[in-house]
C-alpha cells in the first residue's frame, strides 16, 4: 500500500520518500510509512533490508539523503533537539555500560535526561522491579545474561518516560524462553508508551506484538497491513493437516475427503500426509474422524495449522526470508551482544 505524501493527522511517525545510500549500497530506496498514534508498529525484514538504517534516521542518529521523516510532529533532520526528548531507543546491540551495575546504568541515564539525583534513583528502582532485575540490581552488567542485558537496555530506553519507543530487533539472539518473556515485557510497556516502533526478522514476533506490520525488502516496503490482513491477502489460509498411520491408505483417504476439500487437496503418499485449506475450523475435524473410522483408516495426526507470516513473505516475494538472507545470514545464537 503506498501511503506516500498523504498527510495523516493522527500519524505519530511519518516517513515520506526517504532515500539513504552508503557508498554504492542503497540501503533505503524511497520509504513511505505512516504510524498512527497509540499502536505497535513492526518493520519486518531479513538481514540487510534497511531496518536499522530507518530506525537510525527516525531517532536522529543518521540523516537521510533525501525525503523527510517526522516523529511526534518534529522533523528528524531539522529539529533533532526537540525530537529526542520524546523518544526512547533500544538499539540492535544493547548499549549498557558493562562496568556499571544495573542500578547505576539506569541512574546514569536518568541523570543524562536531567531527572535529578533523587528522581533518577526512584525511577531506576521502579524500572528494575518492572523488568524483574531487582535481585541483580547491584551486580555489574557484565555478569548479566543476554536476556538480562536486553531487559536492562529496554529499561534504560524507558527511563525518561518516552511517548514513542523504538526497539531495533529487541529479541534477536535470545533463546525461545527469554524471547517469550521479553515479549510479555514489551507488551506491557507498550501500553505505557504512546506508540512503539520495532524492527524484527522474526515473523512470529511481528505477529504477536504488532497492530500493523510493514514488510521490508532491499530498502523498500513491499507490503503493509494488520497481521490478519497480511495473512488474508497473501495465501495465509488455515489448513487441515492429516497424517495417516498407514501411508498406503493415502489415496483412499484422499478420495473420502475430495468433496469437503473442494478440489484443493494436497497429498503426499510417501509421507501419508494430506492437507487442504478450510474456513470451517474445528467442526470439520469431527466429520473427518467419523469418516475415517467408518472406513478403517487410522490417523496418526489431525489438526488445524494457522498460517504464519513466513507464508506471507513467501507469497509476496516468491522466496523465504532465509533464502533472501542467503550467505549473509547472521548468527542468532546469542552472540550478537
Ligand atoms: N554505516 C554503514 N556503512 C556502509 N554500509 C552500511 C552502513 N549501515 C548499513 N549499511 C548497509 O545498508 C544495508 C542495510 O543495512 P541495515 O543495517 O539497515 O539492515 P538491517 O535490516 O538492519 O539488517 P540486520 O537485520 O542484519 O540488522 C546493508 O546492505 C548494509 O550493509
Ligand atoms: Mg539491523
């Protein structure tokens, strides 16, 4: 969806035709984005698609070659001093001071924002509690795990109560459990900020956290919408998936299902797997069980699979995010700190 040059009164972030190159590399090739007030917006894209470059422009750390970006009504290039106080940023690599304790890190940020000594201490204590870091408050950050550092970095971004929060790949490098726990933190913090703009290369993360998602590839926004809209538009139908105990029964089972599958049945006889899209949901599962029972066909597995945003990326671009990342694929096993 092209939103270019359409002024939106409610837009808290407005990006119009932004270009940015580094030497011969065009990192951003005409970006247009509008983010309404009060939502979580996710920029989803593979490695090198330009996510960090855009975040750096929006947070005044980098100037665009052309085009405009405004945040909270302030132009990122011309009014950086007015823009900075209303935003918080947790960058792609946690920016905590390793030699300070968790508490000292947060107090230091408070002082940088001119909160005053007493207020800085109060705010640090409050945030350490919210982020479940109270027990580690007096330990140096260098002893923290990756997940703890991420939480501390996120807490630091919130010290000055920003109304717009930027998070660049907040959970990359974390194990699945830490990721899920950080999602909970982000969700609850999102309610306290006016708006959250996050980047991610995890489709599930965008799906879980965001009200709206823009999919980015090679410096361009290739699709934008709600998670549901993206699933609806781009081949993301709910599927019924069946695995048979005896794969030799695949053809017989497929025959029995041909009517309800309405010609959209996929079968893999080698695996004994059958799938087809459905809008009927769980009610159809009972019918299938009865039909198979009556015909002596045993089920090893039967279920509904929800579409993922990976399916959406594949439908739009013809390739998966992993294929796009190719050899540049970075390591995500916790060594990005
Ligand atoms: N300072 C820089 N100097 C040179 N090239 C750069 C610089 N910053 C970014 N690039 C290039 O611009 C492109 C976009 O990079 P960017 O960091 O914005 O991508 P990204 O989507 O954040 O990727 P990742 O998921 O790996 O963090 C890449 O080709 C990158 O190599
Ligand atoms: Mg990045």
